[in-house]
């Protein structure tokens, strides 16, 4: 039985709606998986961190933040992080994975860089006030 052009258009429009709904559903599932992966990674890493430095457990959130900012921004820490990041980039290049330039940089690296810039800006402000 031959369909009229109107029926074909309606059928195609319905298929488009179904595909758009399926796409939205897949995007939601992907975001949910990314959140689960992030939560798992954060819990695993902080557990490791606390097991290595149990004294940090008693710190307030502000004290812990200060500790991390000063530790991560230290030149030695930056060198270690840069070396590890370079190793990951080299491994990814060898395996033919997504190039490091396209992947999201580590938040810790951003935080360390930002913390270091903030301290440098603060030092500049102090120097200006004293000078």
C-alpha cells in the first residue's frame, strides 16, 4: 500500500523526534557515567591522600585548601606534575589515543597554576605597598 507524501513526511518527522529523544537520553547517560567516574576517582584519590597524610584529616576545609595550594604550587611539585603529565602525553601519543592538547588538563594543575599566580600577584601588591 503506497503512502502519500504527507504520510511519509509525518512518519519521518516521528522518526526524527524518536531519534532526538534517544540522543538526549544517551547524552544524559553519558553525563551520569562521567559523574560516577569522577566521584569514584575523587574518593579513591582522597582515600589514598588521607592514608599517606593522616594529619590532614583534622584540618578544616580552609586549612586543607591552604595546605594544598601551598604544596601544589611549590616548584618541586610543579616539576613532578609536569613530568607525569608529559609521560601521560607520550603514552597517549604512542597508543594513538586522543592528543593531550584536546584532553582536559588536570584540575590540580590548573589550581596550582592559579594559586601560584595569586600568590605572585599578592607578592606584587605587597611589594607595591611597601615600595
